[in-house]
C-alpha cells in the first residue's frame, strides 16, 4: 500500500458543505493506509498551485484525533 495524501483544502470544502459522506470516504482510505503501515500526509495547496506537506500521521490515535477535529465543524444530519 502507498502513502495516502489528504488535501486539507478539500477537507475544508467538505466541512463547509457538511459533506459527511465524502469525509467518511477519505478517512476510511486514510485508516487503511495507517493500518497497512503507511503514513498519511497532510498537504495544503496554495492559490498559485503549489503544494506543501505540513504534517504526517502514522498512528491510528493521531488519525482519530485529526478526524475528531475535522468533524467538530460538520453539522449533524
């Protein structure tokens, strides 16, 4: 399994849209990567198209903490 990249710009967009289904899909793939021994890279794309990696997640505990922070901005159905 290869490293999984989460683009935080996309996460923020899904939060604004309250798109829980898309967020769930991203976190399922991220969890599979971590369980498989790979890392999850958090990457932000800038307005000029450049990307920069600002964090790596390598444990389920860290992934669950990040997921918890993401979902606190998503309204319940």
